[in-house]
């Protein structure tokens, strides 16, 4: 292998590694930004609303279902990030393959965000009617705090 090829390969690997680290960091941030709203809301709800045993049971089963769904989507986000890193490693730069892989990451992250929002709605539906206004206030607060 010539020195020029060796240098190109090392530079490409370094760029791919750096890009992969950025992508993984961005995905981690996206996943964490989606999850705390749900967790904060869950905690806020328990602090603000005295839940009945039936409400707690309904919410717990919905929470378990969400955790399973969320874990599956997070795996898709990680896999998409891996494909993006490989596309960058093969040919650093904004190539059609990088574009396609980045759109796949975007789609998976968007799916996670939608699943989280659906979970928030499902949790609200599990509450008795008299507790929903407090939940709505806690939701608005959690989303507003996340926007700061």
C-alpha cells in the first residue's frame, strides 16, 4: 500500500470516527431529550395527584408497554447510527449514502419522539377525569421546562 493510500485511509478513518462520535452523541441527546419529559411528567404526576389504586395499575401497565416499545425503537436508532457511521467511513463527505443514512437516523429519532408523545396521551387516558387537569398542567410544565 502506498504512503498516499495509507494516509487517505487513516484520514478517512479519523473523519469517520469523529463523525460517528458526533452521531452517537446526537442520538444520545435525542433519546435523553425524549425520555426525561416522560419521566419528569411521571414524577410530577405522583407529586401533584393522589392516584387511586386502579389509576396506578392502569398507568403501570401502560408504562411497561411504553418501555418495551421505546427499547425497540432505540435499537433502530442505534442501528441507523451504525449505518450512518459506515457510510461516512466508506466515503467521507455528503454522499447520497450519507444522506440516506442520515434520513434513516432522523426517521428513527422521529419515531421515538412520536412514541413518547403517544405514551403521554395514553397515560392521560388512564387517569380518572378529575385528575386530568393536573396531568395537563404537569405536561405543559415538563414540555416548557424542556424548551428552556
